[in-house]
C-alpha cells in the first residue's frame, strides 16, 4: 500500500513519527513523507525530525507562514500535482492544522481515500481555526482513527458511517512513552534553566483568543508574572506570541518568567515530566500532561479533548486572570491531583492503526 503521509506543523511531527517507524518496521507499505513547510524554522521543524528519527521528507512544499485561507490555498496548489504524480492508495493526515485540511481536500478532489488520525475531536468553538479544520477533514475522510470515546460520538452525530470510525488510542502517547526515558537521561534542561524537579511551572500561549487581544494578554501576563515570583515559571514563547507581545508593547511583563524559545521535543518532554504545574492553551499539551500525570490548567473556555478533564489531570479554567491564579493556587496547595490514563493510551496505538490499514486494502 502506497501512502502519502502529510506533516506541516510541530504537533504533526510528534504524531507521525511512530506511524512512519511502524510502516518501515512492519513492511507492507510504501511510505512517502510530505512536509508542507507550514512550520519551517529550525526550532519548530528540523530539530523534531532529528530527535524523533523522522526520515528526510520525500517532498517539501515550502509554503511558509500566511493567513489561514491563503496558506490552505497555497498548500493545495502545490500538493495537487504531487498527489497526481505519486498516485498513492491513500493520503494520511494527522491532527487539525491547515496542512491537514488542505491535503485532505486535495485527496478528496483527486478521489484518493483520506485517512485522518486524531479524528472526531470537537471544541464546539468555530472561532478556533482548528475546529473548522477538524470538522471539514472528518467529512472528507474514508478512515477515521479516534483517540477517545467522545470522538466517535461526535462523528456519528455528524453523519459519519460507524464502519469508517476506529477507536485506536493516541499516537502522541506512543511517542511520549517511547522517548520519556531517553529525555530524562539525556536532557539537561533542568540544569540549564536552573530549576528543580516539582519546583517550577511551565507556560505556553499561542491561541489568537489569548495573544491577539491586549485586554486578555496583559492581565494574564501580569497575574502569572506575580505567580512566577513565588514559583519559577518557564515561559516557552511561540513565534506568534513573541510577535504579538512586541506589537502590543508588553515585553516588560516577561521579566518575572524564565523565558525560552520553543524547545526541542526531548527538552520539553523532560520539562513537562518534572513540572509542578503546566499552564497552556495547547491541545497536545493537555494530552501529554494527562499521560504524564502532571497538573494542567487549560487557559481556554473549552477543550476538544474532554477525556483529559474527565480522566486526566487537566482543568479548563478560561483566560480570566483572577480565576487562573485561583486555580493555580488550589493545585499548589495540594500534594497531588488525581488522574488516570485514558483507555488505549498505552503506547500501542500505532500497531492498531497499521493492523486496520492492512485489513482495509
């Protein structure tokens, strides 16, 4: 079976790594990797390929950064002739970034089956570009692999045939379990940042709802800066967030934090594994902290990953500064936060996906 596997942004690399490794190891697949270039700088792209052992892409589309509709159009324009040239049996997309939707559209228009890994997640918030990408990609897909039970329910309500939906678990957790020990043994990130295990927090922000509006971002940074004077907080600053902080003239508010650029996978994994608390608006980090058993506060009004709240260590707290600080103080006052590993988040998701693919063709 010839599969065109598509990646474009940092979360995709973490999810595709075990699938590419499994296809190569188990045989029966001709795998071609396409990197759209949606994330293109070294800190968001190349270092992940190096650390996760992802092979050099067979095709690089080089689209770069632009507004979502323009970026989707550019990816489609460059992926269409490639898809025709390669004539794959399927196009495999992961997650919910612009590259996911763009290549799914090309696959559907070209009458090539689309496989969506991480299907069915819903925040019910169409203000999130990722939600639009998720809904449309699922409608275009022939095979849909889900990470949690709620995802199947969402898909069935949207008219997806039940035979097309397969609950397999979470490939991101496959990667985490595979590299967790390596990260702990090889990364010296705690020493480099001067923090001690369980005596620091992590902050990541990149959603437009949090970083584009000064009336949201300023009080968040002010309040969390106050917290950082008592609990060291490592602020991993996304390029988008860095740009907005500069444009909004908020750079002085970064002073209380331990500010770092986006970290390589192994460093970020070790940092999360040893954190006392993580504050984020990232979907993937909600899952990773649940798998690690680390308390997480999601700075959004909703989550497309409800299992991380129902079974894991995640709490959705919104972005109002006073509530965020109250919830953080509650966590810091407790010895531990109860949570358990969701069903099929066992590191064996890749094998289940490949077994289904072999039977499908």
